């Protein structure tokens, strides 16, 4: 007898169209099956369902039915009025049908409980627009009056089986208790997929998380993933997007400072295209000026540059940079330079990252400046910060964007390491700027040296950094310039380590 070599068919999936979610589920929700979305009040369950239907109608030409047991049609319209979701327009085009079911006490009594009436209304709604997607919000309302576990399990199974037979992809919402994902605790065993939404407050900042608890017949991301709700609906920021698959490049771009370009050796000096550059140092050492030089050099090549400023407004930054001959206005008018100023404390880490995703998609820059990166470190714990910055760097590299970060090293504490935020190992080129003293205690100057530059030969000597009306210039140090004893303490451990690395690069 001939053995069958036919492999079992892969589970069909239904794309949700929700940013990032289809990535962590490797294709969306299980098609023609039921998914339970569980979450406490305000976690985004209803919005998840609405997003699922709207994306289905617009992106995938799949009409949908939203059956609500708690909110009326007008209340749902008001709920999404502040978002860019045209729910009312899609309802008027008969691409989405909203069915509000008002349940009376007699409808949910355990004695003579029957789902037939619900099936009739739901079937009529599905058939009237040819729906392929259904959302039931919420399942607790349907079975609120049933206490008999046997009857409850049979009726839930009956509902889920009926939805499967109708060939619709269904989402039902539920509210979790301490150890279960719904009040009854039975739906979680019958559902093919369970999604848990969570909204927690940490250090006075609301943090939203999503987790795929269960997914029959499919592998999926098992971690908690940050998600945000903004004017475009719900967006998931998957950690899995952080990968090490960026192609290398031998191309170089100018630093914007001819004398700094000369410190990089090779055919064409400067930063490698698609690499990450970090300039770290104490306040007033010229980090933002170095970033401004790089930004203007990008614009002069006809490339767009996005400048994210976390400490200065666009007007203040433009004014300050004009004092050293860097004029932003012409490049802004040409549409080559975009400055976005935001206070880091206004949003959580996830919103900052999502904004960067959107700005890159809209503006399509070839260079990005983030000044300073250290402003974000107060908005989460070290693990979250590192995860967020890793994803940020991978986003920039995967788009072939050359990025320039500035990092503030504290001058108030000895051996301070916050300036590098533990991510200096992710940086391709690391430049340190510092204060020096010439003829001890007489005159303060700025010094610059390159700690590392992956794949590029470079000069590791300390050079004098001069800022003037004509821009920035680097000149070799003379023997009379030394580091003041107090200043060495202020720079801290990171710069000391940087000096050691610089000496190693020279072969000392």
C-alpha cells in the first residue's frame, strides 16, 4: 500500500491590519475560528474589535458585524470620534453593520435559557452584508445569568461552533478575574486563540501591554509586547522587529566638519552609511553642534534629515545653531530638514518609538538625529530603556538610515555611567567630547577624540574642538593642554574606559 506523503494543511489566518500585531502572530487571527480578547476596563478590547472590522472592510474587502450588548450605535460612534476611524462612514456604505442587542433580565435567566434568538439576529446581520468578520462585545453580557457550569459550557461551545459553521472569523471580548481570562473561566478552554490586553500604571505613566496567551495550531510570539492607542487606532510594537539582518555598506557620508572627516582613514572619510554614531560628553561640550553639522551636511547632499530634539524647541535650536554659522531655515523651507521637539515626559517609551516609526514612514529621511538620547532614560527602567533603544537602532538600520545620537554625561556625580545608557556596544562610531584646561586653571577648552569606529581606521588622538562664527574646526592638541583633576572626576568612568580603548586602537 502506498504511503501518503501529503502534509497536513497549515492553519489559515486572517490578517487584522493592526500595526505590529500580524507580525507577532505570524499572520493574524485564526481564520473561521473564534478569538477571545481579554482585558480589564480601559485596556482597549472594544477598540481592538472595531480596528479589526475597519481594517477588514478597508484593506481586505471583508465586511463585518459588530454586535454590542453594552453600547448603542451612537455611543460607539462617539467612542471613536477622536480617532481617524471612519466607523460611521463604513456603516453607511454597508461595509460594517452594528447590531445593538438590549438584553432584558428574562433573556438571561438560567431557566429556559436559549441562544436561538441571538443566532437569528446574528445570522440576519451576517447574511445582509455578506460578513466575513464578527465581533461580540462582550461575552459576559450574554451568559451573565447562568450559574450552572454544565449548561454554560454547552452553550458557549454551541455559540463558538455556530460561528465556525458560518465561516466567519470571530472576536469575542471578555473581562479577566484573578486566575481566569473571563468571569466564567470556561471560554478560555474553548477559544482557539486568547489575547490578553493590560493597562498598568508605573511611575505615574500608563503602560499598555499585549500578550498572546494561546494560539492553537500556530507558533507565535509569547512575550509581552508594548502597544499604544493613538489617533490611528491600536498599534503594537513587536520586540521581534529587532533583528541582526541589516546589510553592510562601504559607502561613507561626511560628518559636516572637514577636519573631523580627516580623522577617519580610508578612500572616502566620514561615517559609514546606515551606521549609528554617538557623541557623548558633559553639558556645553558641543554635542548638539556636532549633530547639527551632520544634519546640514545630509541636507546639502539633497538627503532628508529628521532632527528629534528633546530639550530645545525648533525655534530655539535654529537660533542657537545660527550663532556658529549653521543655518537651518533654508533647509527647512526646502523640505529637507524636519525638526520635531517633544518633552520626553509627555509620553511613555512606546509612544516615542511609535512616533519615530510614523515620522520615518511619512518623511522618509536618510539621516536621523536624536538629541539627546539620555532624556528618554527617565521614562522607564533599564531593561525597558535598553529594549526600546535596541528596537530604535534596528528600525533605523533596517531602513538604511545613518543616525546620530547625543548622550549627556552627568558632571555632578563621580563615575557616572548614565551617559551611555548601557548601549555603547550597539553604537558603530563613538565620539567623546570633553572639557580640558590649558595652562592649568587659566583657560578652558573643548577636546574631542574617537573611541571607536567599526570597520574604519581612525585617529584616536585628542584634538582641540573650536566653535566659532564660521562653524566647527578641529586642531591637534599642544603639550600644554591637560585634563583638570576635578574635570576627570566629572567625566567619569565612561570616558576613562574610552581613553583605554583609544590607546588600544593606537597599539599602545
